[in-house]
C-alpha cells in the first residue's frame, strides 16, 4: 500500500515526497504547507504540519492510511 501512495504522490504536480521506510511520507509542497494543510483540513483530512521544523519549510508529514483514506487524500490534493 505504501508504494502505491508514494507513486501517486510523485505523480501530482507540485508535490515532492521523499522515500521512507516508515508508515508516513514526508513531502514538500510548492503551494506551501499552510495552504495545503488548510485545504486538507477543509476535507476533514488531518496531516502533521512540520514546516516549522528546521530545514522543513513547506513540508507536511502524511500518515499512510487505508486505501479509502489514501484515495480521499489524493482526491483532495488534486483539488487544491
């Protein structure tokens, strides 16, 4: 399931995920972390804003979820 999520995120314009061995994906967003965070929150999707961490400006931490949750995330990201 993780590989599918990572591949789908890579395919989205303006989204730059990093490979990970954990149950989450760290990604940089060209649109800015605050904009993406607020947009996802409006769709009831909660991710962790890590953009205030040193070296992680415009980054969000996205936990890998169920297939339905991952689909909802991708749909919401496509609409932002």
